[in-house]
């Protein structure tokens, strides 16, 4: 078998066989195939596409290129959740204890943030002492004992994806639905859960900018899940403005805690309950979505979800007192109000610019070696559809270095657009694909 022939075959629009896909994934992972030939194949795939069978088998080969976690020792149906990224996406910190409080095991691997997109692992490290690295046996024991554990991704999880993504990133072949879907799903499949709920973001702060593209990605990933034996649900959600009001690690942790108290932002609360209800469905904890939503409400109202959060934090070495005493969390020494220069209604928010504002304050990483300031960030006070008067606060900046505030302020002012006419609040959940 020759890589040249495989490139030629895909260039002409033909379907690749399982053997050919496996040959490429194994060869590139072990270094026997050069970058320039795999780059040529990726460009051929970009233009000619892949069908469902090719995409599913590519996903499976990438998943099996490294460690496949065996979570069979964890009792019950393990349901994972994945988000395609965004700004202010704090759902995991709310969702994990909420789902675990219902007796559904949550065994999750999460990533760190890069650029304007925050990472769950960084946010969890806001709890003093929280350990995001656990040996597999300890990870499994924690889930069996406490119902929940969230750790950083291991280095040997889908290494083929890591190599192929790095190549796509420098060859302008990132934005192909089959390649995106295979990249995401290979890591989820390797992580060992029985079922997966996918949050596919759509809008100015998301990778998929249009609803049609987001639906196509969700449908592709759900079909991959079905093909490899994982129950999968895709929920397409809005990211034309940040989720919730807080952007920044410890600020988002506080917002997550307030949401578990029943006092969080309306959008974050609705989204988290929706994900929880779908996870309950996949775990056969409930029979209908309405039943799942009611269970989520009950767990929040009773305080059981909050109790589970404190238990989870303590189980991974964190200071559970920080769940009640926010002064124990990292905080920025200074704050500043960003006030409106005009009146009207918020018409749109360029979400990526809000993420960049938090990034320049130090809440994110410019590159993998950057050090995050866990205490800095911003709280938004006005979102799409809100009425704004001249001088109203659009956002509060929390910062450590005054030299960072000018750039953050520019990003925020650039992000907001206003209208004199009343603006409808945007739809949060577009569709569910199962």
C-alpha cells in the first residue's frame, strides 16, 4: 500500500477503505509517513470530503492510536459531556455535581484553556489544593466513592489526533466538518464513557459561525457516536454572546456556585439543566426530558447539588470551604467599571472580543507556556436585548496590572453594538439532534 495512491484516490473523489485509513493514521502516528504527504491527503479530504463510514472509521483509528480508558470498573452508565468551546462556558463545574447528585457517575477528562477560550481544568485549580491529575485507579475510585471526578487529559489519549490537528493547523485544513468531528469524537471515545452529550456552539464566539454549519457538525458527531456504539446527543446552542456574566477563572467558579444555589444567570442555569436532563436520559435515570428537568430543579432546590460540589472538591484535594467562603479563591486586587458611551439597546456582542479582553488581563494563555492569573477577568452587566443608559456599567474589570486595562477596555467597547430600537433577546438552544 502506498500513500501516493491514497492521495490520488481521494483527490479524484473516491472513498477510502478502512485499510487505507488505518494505514495513514498508524503511519503518521509512528513517523513512517512524512508531513508533506499527509498534508496533501488532508487537503484532498478538505476539498473532496469524507462520507459517514470514512469519518467514523477515521475517528475510531485515531481513538485507538493511544490509550483507550477502561472505565468498566465504574458502576453505572457513564455519560460524558463535551463543548466545542466558547467564552464564559462554566457548565462543567455546575453540571458535574448536579448529575452526580442524581446518582449518575461523571468520569470526565477536560482540557486547559488556550487563547480566548477558557479551560475547565484551569477553573478547577481556582480551588486551593485541587488536584487535576489523578492516577487511573484513583480516578475510578473517586467516581465510585463520590460519583464524580474531573481530571486533565492524559498525554497518550488519541495521539494521532494531536499530530494530525497540529498539521491541519498549519495547512489551512482545520475547517472541514469530517476532520473536526473526528478530532472531537476520537478523544471522547478514547476517554471511555458509554454515552456523550455534545454542546455544539454557534455564533460570533464559536468555531462554527452559522447555524447550518453547527447543525452539520452536530449531526456528523452524533452519527459517529452511533457508528462506534456510543449513545450520543448533540445540542446546538448560541454563542453570539458569552454564556453567563463572568469571564475569568475564579469569577466563573463563583458564578457556577451561585448557579448551584439557584441564583445563577438565566442562560447558564437553563443550559446546565438541559444538559443534565439529557444526561439523565442517556443514563436511564429518567424516561422523559421533562422528568429530567424536574429532577435537576429538585437537586438544586434541595441543596444536594451544592453538597455534592463540596464533596467533589474535597475528594480531589481542594479546600471545600471555598465553596462557601469566596475569599479563599484567587482574586484580583483592583477593579474598574467600563461605562456606556451611548444609550439604546444592546444589539450585538462580538463574543471573541470579550474573550480577548479577559485574555489581555491575564485570564487566558497567549500560548501553551503562558501562566494564567486565576483571579482576573470581567463581569458583564449588559447583554443582548438589555436597555442601556449613557453612563451605565457595561462590565467590571478585575485586574492585577494597570497596563493591561487599556487594551481590555478597547476590546469591550469594540465588542458592543447598540440600537435605538428594542432588541429581542436571542434564542439560547437552537435544536437537539439525537
